[in-house]
């Protein structure tokens, strides 16, 4: 924190302290009011003043949070282009901007958020900001997803596919219980680091192209946990922002989601865009399939 920020921090702390004293003085007066009779203008004015002081304290505390906690991460990702030439990419993630976007996105799609959603996401961000920085530098993630906890797979699917043609489902996925039968690796609130630029299809981005033709077990064993809920939310956001659909010419394993196999064991969910609709299936995690890869990610809770 630089000197300017420290000075600003101290000024705001003093204001909060003074306002808190003012609030307590007014609160003591309110406690002495006679509640057995109707209050007049003096009493109602006092209550209104308390409310304004409280709002100002809350506003200053939010500003203090922005000074104390970093709301953006900027990292340099060094990689090779398609001609194997070394190049550097500067990536900036703006948490506050994404948080505001996410709240509006869920509201527009009628997905209920807990009242403390902002607090939950801010806590995850603040506790893991060094991890975000390091992971972006190492893997070039350029997007974050803010995912609420304990949402239903069928409900998210219905709302994230609204306006599309009916989702096409493969036999294994359907027999394994369809969306109602999906078992997710995590249901906790989380922030997901993922790739967006040059990543409509897996082969569009060198780092994702390397995942093609590998089986789902390899991604599960390496700690990949992207869930179907994560993907459904991401594909909708991607479409609304770009007008294009993810995985039109490739298929992505979803290592954080499985369905039962009627013959025993489980199948790992895989997804893509099939002409004019979502396509969802499940397949043997030990088998590699032509055109199948994985949207690499990092999940923080």
C-alpha cells in the first residue's frame, strides 16, 4: 500500500470513528424515547438522522475495503505463439467489474442468489488473490466465473439454455439420469479461473489444443474440477458477450461431473454445441475420443 493510500485510509477511518460516535449518541437518545405515545417530528427526525449516519458508515466501509484489498490482478503470461515464437501477454482481471456483471447476469436469468453473495465472493477473492496472480502467470487464464453454491443442475440447465433448441442428450447421459442424475465434484460457492480469448474451440488456443485426444481420467487425476454447472453458466455468458457458442467444432470433458453407468461405475460428462443446440453426453473416463479435450480451469472456494 503506497503513502497516498495509507493517508486516504487513515482519513476514512477517522470519519468512520466520528460517525460511530454520532450514531451512538443518537442511539442513546432513541432508547430514552417514550414508546407509549405517538412520536412527533423531533423523534422521527432523529430516527431518520440515525439512518443517514448508518448509510454513510456502510459507504465508507465499502471504500475502506477497496483501499485495503486489491480488486484487480494484473499478471504477465509468457507463452509461445503458433510459430513457437516467445511472446508476453498482459492479463488483467477486474474482480469488482465481474462481480457487478455476475449479480446482474444471475438476476436477468432468474437464478436466486443468497443475500451475502457479494460478501462470499469478496472473501474468496481476498483470501486467494496471491493464488490468482500466480496461476494466471503460469497458465494464462484470462477470465473468472463467480458461481453460487447449492444451485440445481436441472434448474441451471433450463435457465442457461432458454431460447435455444432443446438440448440433445446422448444415451449414456440420458440413461444415467440426465441432468437430475449428475453428480458434481463441488457444490460450494466458488470462483473459477478459465480461458476466454482465442478459446471458442479447444484447438483455437495452443494450451487447450494440447488437451485433445486425452482421456477424462488424465484430467481428473491432474486435479481438473470444472463442473457442468460451471460450463453451462460460462457458455451462456460467452454467447451473450460474443454471439458465438463454445465448442462448435470440439467436445469438452467435464471432469467435475459424472453420471452413473447402468453396468457399474460411472461416465464422465462431455459437452459441445451441436449445430443449433447444446449437446450433452457421458463417456468412459479411460477412453480417449477424437476431438475431445478439456477446458482447463482452476477452482477456488
